[in-house]
């Protein structure tokens, strides 16, 4: 099928490349000539594992191209995807739909023949109706169907999420459009992906409901992690113990410093605004948002307590800055709240991230950045593991400990077995377990080091 994708941003590029990979003929459109030129030259301006190769391979075989010229691409397309940004407006947290409506006007002017217009961007309930009104106003004679088809892509895993989705959701009341969408997704359906056909408003709400539920699931396990710290229970085992119940499911039960990113914070707020508009209160979603905000700030207190109550004049090395691994995205990253709070407390900040330092520089001031994690830790009183990048979860702990001035290791992702950190002489503060002092090692006369478990203390930092 011939597909035009409007917006060569994250969602547009991943969708465009994947539809081309599925065998469709795809043109990705973007207003930015520099971006289009760079893509035509095989340079993908975002960091997403596997995307570079997929773009290059499909450009080479002629299934994927890029252009700034919207009209001819839309005119020739059977399916037009709207994949432009819907950032949260600073004023009220609502999704800013001006790019979506702008795209709708341009599509209206260009369409010829029956065309299915698909919203891939995450848009509030009722946006499909508004797009349809815009198109009908501009071109009353245009034969179009407006379909909702939300994406469920995780950054860092987007290609896999697209090509092997848990489900594809298609929302439209138009039976011809349903048939076109079934054809578009046939390669995935043939490989077993469930395709849920439903109404347009229902489909729009499914996206927000999924994200709000996941945000709530993470926030719930984070609260239980706090309780674990007080009652001396183990959060990893609690999560396993409840996650093995198939009604609950094991995924998204990893306690941490709070969720960030471009989707959960924005989509939970937008859902609350929609509910407000219809006079409905979503108290669980409201609490999820405020509990998560408070949690991100509370992470600094963990570091301060581990350092004996003050960070004034101390150096804290933050390892991992992006909101999660395998992305350079710093939006709503918990590291930003942590660093801000530590700086307010008088700490000097060293920071390292495998991919996000360039982005991080735009958000952070007075931070010393290091390309190497061990240099970052050199002379630090505490190390905080903020993002679970694979490279940061397999550090040489002896080398790290040696480089540091202090012994505090705050593991906000529980990436290292506590036992291992204690053995290397760290004072350990993780998520969902009480802080612990290093274990003095007793060397047996003719045997390996033995661990003196009685020396473990709860709650107090090393003197
Ligand atoms: C999310 C949704 O997963 C995706 O379906 C949607 O389309 C866009 O939003 P993304 O924001 O890329 O994707 O990242 P995700 O992997 O979902 O993580 C979001 C945040 O939750 C991160 O800050 C992550 O660290 C946190 N998280 C995730 C946890 O703290 N614990 C978990 O168990 C899972």
C-alpha cells in the first residue's frame, strides 16, 4: 500500500520505517529541510536501537523515502498517518493539538480519491471528530475516513514493540476504512498480532487508559517499596510474589525513583483534563501524578540521609541521567529533580550518561560531565545509580570504590545485589530495603573471606 507519514519525529520515523519493512511504500514528510536531507543521507536524528539500519535498508530498496513536499505524497497515498507532536501546554497541561490540526488542514487541501487518515499521535478523546470537521470544512467533497490507531511504543524498544505488538488498536465507524486498516496491518496479523477494531473515541481512550494504568502500577509498587524499607521486607520478592499472579502480571513492577519520559507524565495529565471537561473525577490517576512527583523529589533525601544528613560541600556522582536506558531522552527524567535538590543542599554534582549527556546539558547547570563512569566517581562522596543502562549495571565495583573518596552507593534501580555492594565495602541504600553498612570481612586462616553477618546495621550511615 502507499503510505504517507506526516512528521518525521520519533513516532513518525519508527512507524514509517516499520511499515516500509512490512512491504508498504512509505514517504515520511517533514517541514524541516535539514532533517529531511539528513534522513535522505541515511542519518537518523534520534537514538533508537535498530532504527538506523532499518531506515537505511528500506531507503536502499526504494520502499522508504523522505520529503518536505506534502501535497504530492498525500495525493498519491491510500493511507495518511498523522504523527506530529502533541506536547503538553505549559499553561494547563492539556495536549497542544495545533500541529495535528495544522496537518489536517494541509491534508484536506491535498487529498484525492478515497483516503484513510490515521492519527498515530496520542490525542485526547474527540480529536478524531475535530479532524474530520476540519477536513469537511476545507474540502466538503473529499472522500476521507479519519481513524484512530494509537501507538504503544516504548523508547529503546520501539522497533520490537511495532513489529511484534501485544495488540493493534484501530478505531473507526467506517467499514471501508476498517478493511484498509486490516490490509495495512495484515503482515503483523498474519504473524499473530491481535487487531482490535473498535469505535474511534474508544480507541482514543484506550491509549490514555493503558498509559495511566501502567503509571499507576509503577507508582503502586513504588509505594510498597517504601513500606518494605520500614518493615524490612524485600521489594524484589514482593514484586515477584504478586507478579506471578497472572491477573496482575510481572511487568512494570520494578520499583525505582519514579516514572519519567515523554508519555506517562504528559498522558496522565491530559487524561485528567479530559475527565475534568466531562465533570468526572479520576482520583486514582490524580494521586498517581502527585505521588510520582513527590517521589522524584524524595530521592534526594535518600542520598542526603545516606551521607549523614547533609550534602553541603560534598560531591555526588550521578550515573545515568536519561529517564530510562537506551534513549537520550531527558524529558521528565527523575535525575533532574534529584540533581536540583542535591544542588540546593550544597552538593557538587558529577554526572555521566552513556547517551544522554548532550541533552542533559540543556537541562542542567553547574554540573561536571564525564564521558567515563569511573572518572565521574573519582573523589565523590557518594555514587547514585539513577538509570539502569547495561554498562552501568556491570561496573567494576572494586575500581569504582577505589576511585571514590567516600563509600556511599545509592542504587535507585536495585541494579546490584546488595550483598555484592556490601562485600566491596559500600554503604548501600537501595529501593525497598533499609540502608546497610558495609560488612567487615573476616579472613579465615586458610580459607576465603567470610562474611560477618552480625555487623549489618540498619538505618544509620557509616561514621
Ligand atoms: C511508555 C509506554 O510504555 C508506551 O507503551 C507508550 O506508548 C509511551 O510511554 P516509554 O515512556 O518509552 O513508554 O517508557 P517505559 O519503558 O514505559 O518507561 C516509562 C517510565 O517508567 C520510565 O521512567 C521507567 O524507568 C519507569 N518504569 C517502568 C519503572 O519505574 N518501573 C517499571 O517497572 C517500568
